[in-house]
C-alpha cells in the first residue's frame, strides 16, 4: 500500500485512556483518502469545478494496537472495490505506528454526489479516468451494478 499521510500524533488526538481517540482515526483516514484523490488529479478545485464531491455511506474501524501521543504514524490507502464507472467505491486504509506495527484498519464505502442537485452521480468520464489512477489492492474487485 502507498502512504498518503505521515505525521506525529498530537496531544489533541489523545483520549482519557492516553491513547489516540476513536474520532482521530477517522480524521486521519479522511485526510489520507483526500491526499490519495489529490495525487490522482482529483484535487478539491477540480472536484469543486465539476460540482462533485465524495460522500461516505459507511466507515468501519478495526482497532489492532494502541497509538500513543508523539508516535509517528503512516496511513496507507487503496481502492479495494469499485464499479467500472467509479460511481461507488470502497477504500481500505491501514494505519501504522512508528515502529511499523499495524495499529488500525479503516474501511470506507462511498460514492460521488452532485453538489448542486444533492443527488448521487457518476463522475464525468475525464474525472473517472483520474479516479482509475488511485492505487488498487491485490484483492481489488470491480463490481457489476445490480439490475432490478
């Protein structure tokens, strides 16, 4: 997996039990995911111009090891499932502590929203080509939409 965020765990990300609070993991995953999209060419200004943005349906977090204040962490992400048109996608994030131990896995499932109509949409063909450049996992699955 490719690393899309690296940084130090801040005091403000620590809970009363002296380890990283649950919502800090989601924040790190979101930043890494946006960095991944930006690296593929889907930066905020491109998406804003297209009046399109990512929207999450589900975010699932698996805690594996504790992360402490001042630890240096790395967040890797990759698409492990999507439709061919890119309209729906699932991204796996892995968070590693400074000692290289995997501390958490985040699975985010989402889609694209038309920010004017406030309805789900398909990426424009040129943007979908950019999305296709996001790293894919070894177990990547291309979904076929269900028909009624």
